[in-house]
């Protein structure tokens, strides 16, 4: 019989894929001798079997669950389902990759109307028993039955208001008996059946609910965000309950061995007296700092310090720990490598190298490449900040600067983001249901919660600035208004958050560019020593080229020449060229554009100081340049001395049914060779000018787009070569240059051996290669891809993360065929995937020479390429 269930003592940290992160770490802590409540893990394989088995748990899994439960009964000297001394358990998710708050948990499972009295009698604390029961009813109803927890919160708030209470902890024993009665009534009204009293039935329902939560909307969204495959599944951890809500010698909390916001080596965390774990994470009560425990419960604090040091030294990384204190006894419920900001990740990695805990290579692997995005965008300008109106100050839960328009719920925030607005999400407290709204926000501000609340943890993981626990802030969600210190801020008004200081300001505050310095610079230098691929940039303007150069770009992998034609003073000659009635008129219009193109390339070459620059010849269909408004038609009519009607008819004739597969790319140069001549001349003349001026050796790389046939490539290459030869004769000056192609059509990948006979380099344009391989329009796919994610057809957007299974095979084929014809062919990737870490790892394994990405992703690509090289070396 296959083993589906593992007692904690049967597992180890190395079994993460099978037991999930939480289960593997609980097993490891058990072996380390830490105080862990006894329990067992249902494997990730059982989760995936549940989905394959038509959402049914097979009998042998159920048998193994209850066999393991008997062991826990023996350890705890309690019996599951007993009315006098019942064993209560928690049921928690635990995927192999940390997904905080994305899946579901049920606490206090095993309680019913009779067992609650047994617990009350056994503990001598009836208030505690009914507090646990009301929590169980609410969590079970929400997680297992899908009954919104807000309905229960409304009942609870009503009773607290009637009694004049502010906090849940003020509810008396009799109050909680009333709460339980009202909760059960609410359950009956909505579910149309009584709250389940059979503990075994409760347990099986809860296990199924945790399995199902692997495919809830927020978990699917989080997986897409963090490149987590759907086939991994989640484990389920069943663990004996320990109770932090048994009075003033009990409590619960979350702590980190180092500061997850700054990386400073200090114990960082929070806890609540007389509470359960969800109270801290949910942000309903603002907790005390972990250091306050030294006064409240000194023996527990001393023991906590000792054990947290053991955990950090064992895992050799910052630990995020959940703990409960039951009547003065400390228990650890979880440890994991803690989520941290990019700033903290850099600090921790560098410090641990200096402490001799890890190597430089391990330090490089410790920093999540995508997280560097947090450091690559502007910060608040100090002068502007000093002049801004300070609204308030609360807990600096996640650092960074964020300016945007205020919205009070995730849906409104998402709608505003779709309209192109920058958004600040303001909430009483966030919940997992807010994940998509949090993701698109520039910053998050909450009334409740602390440094380890849901808002803080998720925001830090996303690299979004967050300020939490602002008690002075009043929100009216109905009128969509917030007030603080006499100021009224309505939905759509601007505010600015400084997540590093916890201060927030009225209106829009100016920002300054980011810099690579300190630990950031140190990690980048270590990364550059390790990587084997060059990192280039996709840039078309001098501003973007300068940003990329400052961020360490080693050249330009894609300069889209057509972007230069969209400037206002160039658009008219471009339109005149397109609508010319003969070649003579086209050449005349192109002569105007030549001056602009040459100047652009001179400026770009000067910034790059001799580094390689790959310039793509004109690519988009011509109709994209044509006018849409009446006034523009009239200007063109006058300039070209053509009737307005004829101009409009010509523009209409140039419209295409499917322009992405139409008259564009190299096809334009086949139809109008004079375009290729003009561009080739501008590219080479500019290089000669800069080579003379700076005494450098620029070797331009001319890229012919959308090639799918050798004869097509040869035709355009011949035009370029002829024009370049004319330039050399005119200038009496020769330079080296290369002509290659962008592989973006599947046919080009299949025929790469033929094309490589003449092409000196390949640059994989993965945007179009993905589009044409899938038969998906990247502009329209978002309208229906959600259905593919929900049904586990796709794990991620193929335009964001390279499809290694299909598109990757085409790239691999093209590389192999290309090298057969030209062993030294230069190979790169210039689609958006060039800045995606998982895609970089894949193409590094194929032996590409470089990746090219947008300017702000250059440092991300530098680090990701180093990580890929280290992993490949360690295989």
C-alpha cells in the first residue's frame, strides 16, 4: 500500500516536495527536539490524487489518517471525539513553496455542543472553551462551507457594541455562549442544516477544504505571480491544538530572527496575550512587540531567544516562526525561511557571508531576482517630502515609496488600475481575498494590524510599500471617504506612502531615480563574477539607454527603429513616405527621416561607448503610423497636394485584417527596398561618426525582423550590404558590422540551419514566437486566460513566462540547427522573457550568449543569470 500520511517524526527537511514546506519543517524541528505539538502530514501526492480521483479522498488515505490520529491520541493522552477530554486539532495547508495566507486553515477542530462543556470542565475555564468554539464555528463555516466570515463578524460586532466592548478579549463567558448560539443560528439559516457535531465528519470536510483551497482564486493568482506549478499540490498538516487563548499566561505570535524589512540582525515580531494565531495574522487586534514578552513572560522569552537562534543556525537563513504559549509553556507551530524585502535580502545575504554562515554563491541564490524591482524605481525626493503635508504615521510594515489615488476595496482598485491610474489601497485590514488589489497597488494603508499582519507579510513579499496599524485613520466604506487630523480624503484623491518611515502624506510627492549602491552593488559584483551570459537591454531612446547603462547593461540587444518615427516632428515625413505614389516620392520623404535616424543612432552609440548595439529594421505594419483624426488627414492632404478623399482611401486600403501576420517586418523591405537602404545608411554613418569622435570600435548589428525564409533574408541583406558599401566608398572609412535576424516565426526556427548560412546572429523574439506558436494574440488573450488558469490548463501567462515545453523546444531546435551551419553564430533573446528569471534560467541552460530586457530589469537579469549559472554548475 502506498504511504500517504507521515507522522512528524517520520519526515525530514529533505522531504519538502512530498510533505510541503510546513510539514517538512515541522518534521525537522521534531528531530531537533524543539517543543512541537504532535501531529502528522498528509502528502502533496494525496492532494493531487484527490483531484485525479474526481475530488474524492480514497479510502486508504482516510484509513491512514485515522491510524495516525490514534498515535496523536496516545501522545497527548486525549481522545478525538471524546466528550470529557477531547483531542482538538488544527488543519493547515502547506505547499512546498511558501504561500502565506493564500490557502486555508481550520483551528479547534473536534469541538461540538457536548465537547465544549468537557473542555470547560477539564480546563476549569469556561470562557476559554466557548471562545475556542466560536472561533471554530466561524472558521469551519468560512473555509469548509464557503459562508462569508464577514457575516459572523457582523454578529460579533453587534454583540460587542451592545455590551460597550472594543476588543474580543473583553467578551465574558456568558457573552461567548450567546455568540456561539448566534453563530449556530446563522449557520442554520444559510446552510440549511445544523452545525456538524461529528468530529470525524468535521475532519474529513476540513481536509477536503484544504485540498480544494489549492485551486481557489487567490492561490491560483499567487502561483502565477510566483511561478509555482499547479501540479505541486498542497500537503495538509493535522496537529494537536495548543491554546494561546487560555488567559494572561497564554498568547500567540509571529517572529523573525532578523528584521524582514531592513535585514538588521535583531529579533523582530509581535505577539498577543490571550489570543489565537489568526488574531495576529488577520490584523484585527494590534499586537505588542515581541520584546515586550521579556516583561510579560520572561521565562518564555528567554527560551524563545534560545530556540530561535538554534533554528537560524540550523537552516542558515532568517527564520519566520509562529508560536503559541499555553499557560506559560512555549510551543513552536511553524518555521520557514522568512519572506523579506529586497533591501533586507541583500543585507542578510551580505551579513551572513561576513559571519561565515554562507558562501558568496549561496548569498547570490538567497536574493530573489524579481524582488530587486523594489529597489529599481524612484524614491521620494527629500525636498518635496519636507514640503508635503504629513497626514499621519503608523507602522512601517513594508518599505518603499508609493503615490496614487485612494481606493477602499480591491475591486475598485483593480478597475482604476485598468483605467491606467496609480492606486493606493486603503483598508481596515486586508484579507487573502484582497490579493489582486494589493498586487496592482503602489502602496497599502491599513487601520488595523501590525508588522506581521496579512497586509505586511504579503506586501513585503510583493515588494509593495505598506503602512499598517494607523488607529487615527477613520474609514467610511459606504461613502468612500477617509478622515485623519481634520483632513478628508475622498476616493480618487492622491496620497503618498513612505513604507520605510511609516509616514504618509497628502497629495502627490515627487520622486528621484534609484541607484545601485551599498549591498546592492556588492551582490551585483558577486553576480557578475558568476554569470556566463551577457545582459543587454531593449531600449530605443537616449533616456532609456542611459538608465540601462547605469544599471550595468553590456550593450543593446534590441533597438526598435520604428519607435523613433512616432515623435511628432517625424510622423509627418513618415506618413508622406508611406502614402507616396512612387519610389521617387518615397526616397524624398526618406531623406528627411535619414537625418533623424542618424542623429538618434549617434546619441545612442555615444552613451554605449563602443558596447554592441543591435538595431532592428522597421517592423510594424504601416497603418500604425497613419492618421486617425480629421485634422491630421487635412494636414497630410495639404502637404502632399492630394485630395482629402484620396488620402482617406489610401489609409483605408492600408488597413489589414490581421496586421500582426501581415505586411510588416522584412516584408516591408522586400516591397520598399529604399526603406532598408535608408536605415542601413543611418546605422553605419552614425557608427563611423562616433568611432571617429570617441576613438572607439562600434560594431553595429543590423537585425532583419520577421524572416521565415532564407531567400527573404538574403534579399534584404543584399540591399543593406550594397548601401553600406556605398557609405564606405563615400566616407573612405570602413568598419565591421553584422547582419542577422530575429527568430520569431516558427518556420524560421525549423529552417534555422538554412538561414544561418547567411545570418551572423540570431536573436529570439519570444513575444511573437510565443504568439504564433500558441495562436494567441497577446493583446486579446488576457480576456479569456483566467479560465485556463482556473482549470489548470496553463499555470502562467505564456507572454510573461517562457513556455519551455513548446516555444522552448523551437528555440532549442533553432540553436542546434543554426550551429550546424555556423558553429560560432551569436545567439541572444530579446523578447520580454529576457527579464524573467525562470526564462533566463532556461535559456542559460541552452548556452545563449546574452539576454536583452527592458532597462529597469537589467539588474534582475544580471542576478538571475548568475543564479542560473550557479545552479547549472552545481547540477
